């Protein structure tokens, strides 16, 4: 299973490990080992931690809280209090331990450190897209992929705010090809 990192934000990429949420959800983090591998591929840790089923459940709970908080902000709804609690608890833990050595920078930790890193990333992002900030100047533009069934979220950093797809390969090209075929037929 390949993980993708197209969200421009760690927490959004984490939320994206459950794909096609509205139509046919596909879980990429099925085992504690999947989560350990994600944490390294995402650059949170440099060595795969040993995680158990409880760690997986806790971090998937955080992932879903993050998704609901971002969805609420996108819809202009207030943040669900329970999800805020989950996020803030995770964010209060210490982030990964950094050790600089001849081989480079090591980032060590386990479930709590992964959760802290994801939660801090989510909290920083959400602060910029809070319902209060939305009316004034929205500093962060978060979007959902324009392919109808794709539920990946990303930070649109394009100058004119014109990014539509989570990634051209998986969604953009496919939708464009479908439109092209449609036009040719029509
Ligand atoms: Zn997409």
C-alpha cells in the first residue's frame, strides 16, 4: 500500500489515509505496522516504532477528530467540542525526541509523539481557518479534491487559489480524460 503526501500539511495527509470517505472508504492504516511505516514515510520519526492495537485505535481516533474539525471549518460550522478535546490532549504530549549525530538527525518516539506531531500540525492549520478568521482574512486555504468521490484535503498554496486536485496523476488526469471523452462523444 502506497502512502501519498500531497496535502501540504502533515495532519491533512494523515486524514487522507482513509480514502474515498463518502463512497467506498478504503483504510490504508489497517495494522499497527502500517501506522509505524506511515510515521517514517511522513518524516515524523526516523525509525519505525513498535506500536500495538491500542496505539492504532488512539491515533485513528485522533485522525477522525482532525478530519471532522477541518470539515467543520470548511463548512463554517463550529468545532465539535469532543473533537477539540481529542486534538488538544494529543497536542499536549511531547513531540519526537531529536538527536543530532554524524549520521544526521534522528527523530524518535512512539504513539504519543506521532500524535503530538499530527495534532500540533492540525492545530496550527485550524487556527488559520477558524470560523472567526474566515470572515476576515483567511490565511490558509484548505480544499477538498475536485474529483467528486475523492475526499483528500490539501492546502492550496497556488498564487491565485486555483489548485483543484489532490494530485494530477490520481485525480486530475483521470477527470480531465473523462471530460475529454465526454466532449468527444457529445
Ligand atoms: Zn483527489
